[in-house]
């Protein structure tokens, strides 16, 4: 029997949307019991308006026959913490609570800056009560993004790499704009960055990687060219059209500042088996950097008012991020080494890239 959506969540959705909730179906519980993600149908009519709840952001989404199809994420921190791998400390709890506030902020303030080249769900409404958050989004399945998967072919992986390239190009050097909007993002995007993972760092066995962990993190944080990264770009967080020729991303809890190849490194390790990563490494990275160059040139040619780079910068962005790709891999390896040292993502390719980064540090 499929899990039933909490009546408290349904009432909150109805209050915020100003609509009757006529159907719900669970997608999945949130990690470690922090709430639920579910589909819902909202009954309305052409005259219906979303309630103007102070501080919320609302975008009206057209429905069919007075029905809106939405996906809802309702996060309510549990009274008793139960992390699957036992990481139940205060730092873990605070990180998760903050991540839901960050995601709501992204959808309410920055999601409108994405487009069809880096498709995301339209924000319908959001709300917060104490430490609990509610986020209501369009249901991407209704727009043709009906397929999800846990692994991809090399060609389908290129679809996501192009999405990442366009997303990173969209937000390159755009920090000043989001400050103006008072957007809440992670200072460093990605759920594994060292500043929030001291417990996992301490759990690492002594090694060259542990000794170099802070130098690797500093190299990434001090990169000249920063963008906004997804921060959890695993294959499970993308929805695809049936032919896998287009995709859209979900789950922006760890969106924040960083270099684009942090997303790339994490994505490739989640989507492809080790041998495919090794065999097709150059082609996959070439797809990403080719799409990034094209997307950045497009921004310049359209006189985008948010651009704060020029044509010469494009070459330097690509050079810098190519050099830092092994550091992004090493940074993720550092996290896994403390968090789950037998994890399947610790493979030959991750070790290979980490060795490149460690050698580069030794030669500086």
C-alpha cells in the first residue's frame, strides 16, 4: 500500500493555495524523516486567485478544466533524528533545516531566471511556519518530463551535461544581483562542502587526502570565476522527456556559489559506471565545456543586462574550471571517505582524478 500524505500537509497546501485539494499521491518521504514530497491536484476556476500570504511568492499556473497539477515539498523537522548512516548530530539537523529555506528562496527569487535550456519547475507558492517549510511547484510530468532513472547511457548523460552548462552560464558572476534580491543561498553550494562537514572530516583516516582537504577546499572556494551550482546534481534529481533528449532539474536544497565542475564531477559519478566514465571522459567533459562556451557567448550576444563578464573571460572560465575538475573530484572523495568509506562511488575514476589534484598541490 502506498504511503498516505499527512492531513496536516494537505490542509497547509489548501490554506496557502486558496484551492481545494482533491487528490494527493506520495512521491517519497524526505531524507531522514524530514517531511514528504507529493503530487496534488488543486481544484480552482478561472476567477480563483492564490492567497496573498505576506512574504510569499506566487505565480499562477494555468490548469486544465480548473485543475492545477502540482508537486509539493513539505519539510517538518522530526522530533527524533534518524539518519540512515547514523549522522544525527546538531550540525546535520541544522544543515537540513537551512537547506529547505534555501530551496524556497531559490524558487521564489531566482527560478524565473532559468529558461528552456536549463528547465526548472515554476514556483506556484511557498510558505514557512517556524522551522517548517512548504513549497508548491508545477508538476513537470504534465509538461512532458515524465521519466526518472538511477543511471544513464553516455548519450543521455550528455543531455544533463548540457543542462548544467546552461544553468552555470545563466548565473556566472551574478552574485551582485542576488544580493540585491536578498536571496538566501549557500555560501558554498553542494551538500558536502568542508565548512559543513567537520564531523565527517574528523572521521577520515589519516591520509594525503585528509592532510590536503583544506587546501583543496580553499582552491575551489577561491576560484576567480564562480557561478550558482545546483549542489546535488545526481541523476535522480533530473526528470527527462521519454526520448531523454531534454531534461529538467529538481531538488535545489544545496544550491549556492561555486564552480560549475563541482556539479559535473558529482553528476558523472552518479550517472555512469566506472568504465564508461573512464572510456568517455574526454567526450563527456568536452560536451559540458562546449555547451558552456556556447551558452556564455549567447548571453553576450543578447546584451543580457546581468552579464558581468566579457568574451575574453569565457576562455579563462573554461581554462580555470578544466584545471579545477580534479580538485572537485578530490573534494567529493574527501566527503565520502569520512561519511561512508565503502561507498560505491569511491571508484577508479574518482581515485584517478584525486591523484591528479594531490600531485598538483605537491608541485605548487
